[in-house]
């Protein structure tokens, strides 16, 4: 767009120009056309030219412009990966949000608040909530605009050129220890020890010796009996206490047929050190066998079942 204002006068007169809107990226130029003198007193001909070079070029984003802070290394479920996303030019931050981004990989993710760290650079925090792969993308159809209002071409998604592996804590442990998945290795990981013996506690209740087997605790002067075991914090595993009458058929602790002593918590978890925690579960008293009949539970028959995602 070019706007031209021409004044032909033999004397210098003040003048005003209004009604012109100059946007970012436009240029203003004033030109004196064939002046006979320019001594502050007389100008034979003054021509003012306002030229506007409008920005009509949309911003672009290369796959290589999406960079994670892990150098492409595997990450663990629920850890935050922060991406720097660099566009070809500055964007209007009000047009950029978490909803514009997604995962082209297989892991479920949540995307935090997107922040503009430089005119053309945005920080995108991503938390994978399940195992799989992570490959950040700008979603197809996302509307991200530059300062002149031009939108990024997003008819198809624009994905990172690097794909991260997302591992469960158990998978990460296996890789770090060069071990393969097996029941024995899962128990070692889940209970924080290769010792298959019984857990040993100090008088204050803290761990003295780690062990995979649970212990049975009784309170002096009380009929309350507890199953106690120690497990690794943040392992991602599921732990289920199970009870049996005959060491053949096992019932999970949340089975409605199990009758517990009233007035005490079903489960108590106490942290122990940096990486472990101690779990206490009250022992059931009876099992409902139907027809109004109840059988007393043998208080030595218990185990902990462990599964990993």
C-alpha cells in the first residue's frame, strides 16, 4: 500500500495528516520533491510519501525447531519434558496455548502452561502419564498468528523430528541395571531388595533389613494383627495384599467377603528414608462364606501381589 500527499505552495505552512494507520512491519518515508530551497522559510514543492510494506508472509515452523531438554534420551512416566519451539518469526502470544500442541507418539500426555521466552520462541512443558513414545507436535488446525495476523499453515500437524522413549520406572530400572523382565527382577525392584527373606524392622518401626516377604505384627494387649511390608517409593507398581484359608485360594484385601476389625485404618503408609515406605494393613478376622456363615481367617496366610504397568 502506498499513500501519497502532495503540497504545492510557495510558503511554508503547517500541515497535519490523519486517518492513516501504520502497522508493525510497515515503513514511513518522507521525500522532498524538487525543492528550490530548504532554508526553513520556503519550499517550492513538498511531497510526502508514506509507503506501507504490509507483512503478508505466514510464520513457519520446521520439525528441527522443536527441541526437547532431554537430548533425545528416554524419560520416565510422570517426568516433565520441556520443549523449546522456535518459529521463523515472532508470534502473537495470545494466539498460542497448550491446546495447540499434542503428542504424535503413543504415550498419554498432559501439556502445561505455554510461555513465550523470546518473540519467536515458546516453552512447552509436557508430562507423559503413560509408557510409549513422545513426539511433540503442533496440532493440525492450530491457529497461531504472527504480529501482522498471518496464521501458521497447519493443514497437517508439524511434529518434532526426534521421538523420545517413555518408560515405566520398572523399565527404566531394567535398562539401568542391564536386566531383563522376570518375576524375580520385578520383586527385587518392587520391594527395593534382592533379599527374599522377611523384612526386619527396628524398635522404632524403621527398616533394619530389607526383605521381600511381609511380616505379621501383633499389638501387645490388643487383638489387632497387621500385615507389614516395605516397598519402593514411586515404583509405579500396584501392590495388593492377599489372604488365604488354605494357601490355594487367595482373596484381595478389598474383597467384600473379608470382615475386618472396626475402628482402625485399612492401610497405613509411612515413609522410610529417601526411597522406601512401610505399609501396614490390618488382618481380616473372618471370611463370609455365604448363608450367614463366617470362617475365621488363618493369620499366617498372606502374601503381596505385585503388578507393573
